[in-house]
């Protein structure tokens, strides 16, 4: 009898798999805060074969995302615990094989299936506690999506507050920044079971979504503060100059990427 499942655990039915088969569909909101840091700190995060971007090499985006996601049968939407999650991620830009990409340097999520999706796609996901103020269209317990609307955003992990930020809408925008606006390039790594310093998997992959839909988009000012942690290094990307903040409603689907390079591990 064959066993099924996109990822483990694989069973005769595939029902227990932590991830459903692709395509995956996402709808949510993104709070994107762009700033400039020391380009040397970005360069330290790039593996062999990667280079800093030619333009604005120290540009960074830290993004809070509040997602609802599902597979093609949409069953997850009837069991929201399997559909709703949040994440915070740092994006830089870099060059690989002469082309400029966006690249996720750090990322925290609050659900196990989101961690596994990251391992499959090459996102370096870890578990965190993530909160973002929700907008409202009635009552007083939330900002309106209009100038003056103010949002708070936080990230914690292992009981340490890592980041807190404040964003205030100033005007509508026709874009949500430039750092996270390119196809992603990531590394997929898995150390060998012998633990001898070699890898069983070492690939460079690129990916982007399809059927994207863009909703309301705003720009504004922001404040951001980093805190230290004994097991994190994101604070090395601390801001030296703030650029712009953005709030955007977005929907997108994903069904695969492309391998750009694969190391010969034999």
C-alpha cells in the first residue's frame, strides 16, 4: 500500500499531513515598515554566491502579516484554527546570478503548519507571538482605514519582547514599498543525518505568487524599537534611517517555485 501526504506524517489517506497539497491561497493584511541599516549587516546574512543589491543595499522591510490561508478544497476555512495565522519577517534585497531578488532573512510565525511551509519553501521560520491592531469600521475600539488611523504591532519569542512598532496612516498609496516587491530567493538546507558538517539538501530556489489581488493601500509614518534576546540576531539590522510605512490588503495564491542551483552532494 502506498502512503500519501504533501509532508509528514504520510499515511494511506494523506489526511494527517501537516500541509495540504498545493495550490495554497492567502488573504490578509500586511504592515510593511521600510528603513535603512548598515549594508555590512545585510552582507553578513548572504550565503556563498549571493551579493548585495546594487541600489540601496542597506534597505530592509520588517513586515507584520495577518493571514487566512487554505488549500483548493477550502476545508480549512470551516476550521479556522487551521486557516488563521500571523507572522513577522525581515526582508532584504540581494543579487544571485546577476539578478536582484527579495530575500527573507528572519521570520517568526504562530502556527506549526506555517513553520513547515517555511521549511519547504526556504523561509527560516521560527515560532513567535505576534500581534497587530485590527482596523474597525464601527465603534471606537480600533483605528479606521483613513488618515490618522494608528496601529500597534509587536513580536515576542521565548518570552522575550523582540520588536514593537507604531504606524499612523497619512494618505492612500499606489504601492507598498520596494524591498519586498521582487520574486523571493531562498536556500533550502537540510544537514546530513551523520551530523558531519555536510548537507543532504542544499538548493537555491526562487518563487512568487499568482492571481494576486490588491485591496486598500495606505502609507504613513512609523516608530520602531528593537529589544535584545539571547537567541536572536535580528537586532544587528537595527534602523539607521526610517523610509516609509505601508498598510495593505492583499490576496495571492502559490503553487510552486523554481530551483536555480543545486549543490552536488554525492
